[in-house]
């Protein structure tokens, strides 16, 4: 499902010299002996997830599709990005589904929140609030506003049927509310941190509601688990990519620029930025993850990549089989001078843009490129992809000797903001 090409990385480092370190870390991951090992529940998740809850997720997804025109998915960070990445990647842009998904709870923007309230005024609505703590301010603020909206619109009894809660089993501010109101609820497991939680009800319920076959997601996840269960660097391409990130960092590259060529993969890059950035960026260490969407951004950021500071390498994620394709049409005249493309597929055109850029950035710009080709963006492919990137991240973060599973730095802004907002501690 994933083809890795390291032949454009401008380094002659022999990756096999890292085999002993990879083997050591592989055992740390699988035997759960490394830093933050309480959060390694994702490693065995394809074999350990709760099938009964999974079936409830599927049923709730169906029910949401029957009862709503709009599903509000209310969450932020790890409780948001995975679901959005999955739904956009798998369904593609501008799909004509009868259920529209609107992501809320990820901003304080008065304009965004007010406009959404006005937009949904006359629509049938359901909400899935997703928060492990229940106290994340952006999410709690939006949940109060949209819960009030739903209660006012439908009354107490019907509103209970339209509110779905994904939260901690026992702790947090949402669980007591679930117990009081008897909302349908799903569990965020203790052993899986926010940025890994797309494979739990956090990501699976919004996906199921969006009409995605989540059995296929889990099948892809399991296949990747099996394919990547070896410590052998010759065959485990997730580990090859993980090692190469550290090798390129040693050559002075401090930025990893994720590059996509499909607008519906922008949120895969956003999800990756959190996965890598929040996991590695601590103790003064880590690569800065950034992203561009080409060819759009070749007309803006392309200049910097080609000729700017030599601080970055690119990780280019392409898709072999797109969701849609069409041939470029003939026209009544060639006044636009585009006839040279008549009969060519648009996907082929996109591929030539990628190949031309690769040559420009690597050969002339001297920017190392790691190439990742996805077979497709199916539900199965998405499940495979997330496990692949989890493995890459775990290996390369442990190579930095940081705890990949905590995020102590995100508390600092909250402390200051709460003081300004007058929140009692
Ligand atoms: O990765 C993380 O842990 C964070 O991004 C959290 O998911 C995010 O802050 C949301 O937290 P919560 O689910 O408690 O609302």
C-alpha cells in the first residue's frame, strides 16, 4: 500500500549501520519498555480493540446518517485532526453525500462559531463531542453553545438522541454529564494518546457517520501491523524512513516539509504535523514539520524551497490511483495554447508536475526528497497509512531519546490564557 523511495535523499549513508539501534528500539516499542510506554496501546490495537464497542460505533454512525443533515464534530488537536484527515482523504473533495460534516470546537473565532450557528438554523443536526478531558476550552466553549442550540431546537428528550460523546471511561468533565443525561458514549482508551486516537471511536465514529467502511480501515491497520512487525531494516520501510529522518537531520536539515499533490490530502499533512511535532518537539530537539500542497504552493513557497535557506528536506506523498480522473478535452480553438494536452489524463499531468519539481528541487536546489507513494486513498489504505506513520514516528522519536507520547509544552499558553480569562485554578 505504501512505496518508499529514498534514492533522492542526496546522502550515501549506509542505513544498515543503524540496524542495531533499530533492533533495540523495536524491542522497546513492542515490549513497551521505552519512555511513555503507558501510551503504546496503538501497537497491538488491531488485535485488542473492543468489538462490541466497534459495532456500536457502526450503528451510531448509521443512526446519525438517518437523523441529521449536518453532523457537528466537536474537538481539537488529537480529538479532531485524525477524523478530518480520514474523511477528507477517503471521500475526496466536494462529494455529494447527504450528511455534511462541520468541524467545531477547534477555534475561539466568534465569526466562525456565529456563522455556523446561522448556517445550521434550519437543518437537522447531531453532534459528536470528542474530548478526553472534557475541559479543553475551545471544545467545551463550542459544546455548550451547540448543545444549547440542539436542546432549544429539539427539546430535552430528542436532544439526548442527537448528542454523542466520546471521552474517557471514568475521568474528565464529560463522563458525569453522560451519566446524568444517558447520552450514547464511546471510550477514549487510557493507553492511546490524542494524536494516535484516530483508530479509536475518536476517529471511527465521525468516519462511520460519513459513510466510510470502518471495517476496511481496521483491515488496513491490521495489515500494516503485520507488514511492519519486523525489526529488519532491509524490509521494514517505516523504519527505513524513520532512520532517514534522523540521517538528514544530522546533515543540518531542521525542517521536514510534507508535500502533497491532492487538495483532499491537506489534512493528512495537518495530522502528520501534530503527530510528529507534538511527539518530537521537546527538550530543544526535533524536526519542525511543515507542509505545502502542490502544485498550488509551487507558485508561492516553491521559490523558497528551490533557492531559499537550505534548512529543509521534503517528504512527498503522492497517490498512484486517484479517486477520479478525466482526459483533457479538445476545444473549438487553440487560442489558449493548451492543445498539447488533449487526450492526456489530468492525473498524468499532475504526475509530470511532481516529476519536474522533484528534478528541480533535488538536482538544482539540492533539497533532499523522501518519496512516499500511496496505492490509493481508500479506507483500507488510510488504515494502513496511519499505522505506518505511527511506526515511523515511534522509531525516530526514540532515536532522539525523547518521550514521544507526552506534550508538557502545550500547558504554558493555557496557564497564561486562563489568567487573562479570569478562570479560577
Ligand atoms: O494529542 C493530544 O493529546 C492533544 O492534541 C489533545 O488531543 C487535545 O488537546 C484535545 O484534548 P482533549 O481530548 O482532552 O479535549
